[in-house]
């Protein structure tokens, strides 16, 4: 416990030297999970339970407990996926691919948000957790600079793209938890990295207690979450394909390589990459989405990053496009309202 506290204090108060220390460590993914993330991720989950008892009482406590456990498990899952995304995007920004370091960047940059989870005990203090998340973005920026060896001139945009993915992860996690607790149908799945069988067992065991059947395919980099309302699939790696149920009226840039794929009953998120220019991608996106009946709601470009948003019936589409090292990265998110 003392090591956990010291590491949390160090990454929060002295981030630069702490990242340098982490860079030289030989800890595995499983050790980071068991010695740091597993206890730290429990803070927000426990805080929500305490709030429920204080402000609601013991009514529906079982439902709250299911939600807390599922939220806890999906938080650990989200860190894993974020690490895989950080690693997959590294070459696009001149950074060095390193699966272990990418996971460490994801894990330790999550520290402020997890600790701030204690604010969830008091409802009107919970929004202050957003401030902690902003500091987490700064930690992420330093992490990609030091652990991923990202060139300084590209680190900001690299960080922005990673933050977009993490935002989607939080949104998906929240949607799954909300849908599960309302229906009391908890079902999920977690996948872990190569040698991290310890963390894998921790998640699967906790979910199994809720009647969850879990399957992990770490070799393929794929995770599947199955609930009574549908399934969610997360895929990262060299052989990622579009989800089978990907909407046919959403334009996917021709020839682009799919780097990551996340699909849930609430929506889909893709990370794609192409050698074509951002201008060409944006032009094609505007043309094809409009032709497919989507209404463009906003379009803006800032510091080399272009963002588009579309709406069609009860669905929204968000597109983020940016270029680095002659590679254009496309973040495409489709969600139901």
C-alpha cells in the first residue's frame, strides 16, 4: 500500500521525473494492474456505493452494487484498450511503438481521475472530477513525450487523438453500466495483454460472480462484452476489420487501414489510417455523408485537427481527422441518441 501511495503522489506532484523513473522500470502489465490500478480503480466504485447508502439508503443496493462492480471492471478494461490505442497510433506521430510503455502511459495518466472518484460521494462535488481529468491530459502529454519518445512538435496532436479515444471509452463504459443497472442484467468481458494473466483472472472472476461468461482472446487483441441487450466488441492490432453490423450509410474512407474498432449496442468507434491528405479525406467525407442523407451540423479546423459532426434521425456521427508523418488518422464515432 505504501508503494501505491508513493507512486500516486509522485506522478501527481513530480510527473516529469516520475515518468523517467517509470521508463526505466521492468514492471509487467500484470504488476501494474495488481499493484496500482486494481486498488486505485476501486475508489470511484466504492464512492458511488457510499453515496447510494447516504442519499438513497439501502433501497436498490443490490442494483447499485452490480453497477459498481461492472464500472470497476470496465474501468480496468478501458485502461487496457487505451494503452493498445496509444501504441497503435505511435508511428503516425513519429513515436516508438512499445506495448508495455503505452499501457503504462494509459495507466498512470488515469491516476488523477481515479483518485478524484472519491468526490462522487457528494453529488454536487462530482463535477470537480473534470478538473482532475484535465490534469490527467497533461500527464498523458508528458507520458507520450517520455515513454513513447514522441517528437515534441507532434506530442500535442498525439495527445488530442488519444484523449478523443479515451472520451469514447468513458462514454461506452457509462452506457454499458447504465443499461446494465437499469435492467439488472450484468454481463461483460475483459481482455488483457500478452503476459497479464493475473489481471485477466481478477476481472473475469469478479464478473463471474455476477453470472458473466467471459472469453479473452489476447493473441488477436480482441475483447467481447455480451449482455442481454447485445454485445460489445473491442479490437486493436494488425488484423482489425469493420464490425459486421457497421451501418452501411456511414462513409468509411476507401483504402484506409482500420487500426482499432469498438462496437456496442450504443454505437461504434473506428480509428483508421490512410496515406491520403487530410483535405482529401475531409472532402470525401463531406460529399459521401451528405449523399447518404446525413446533415452536417458543424465543421472546424484548429491546430491541424479537423472535426466534423453529422446527424441523421436518432443517430450522430463525429469525425476527427489529422495528419502526421504523411499519414492521416481518422477517428469515426457513430452513436445513438
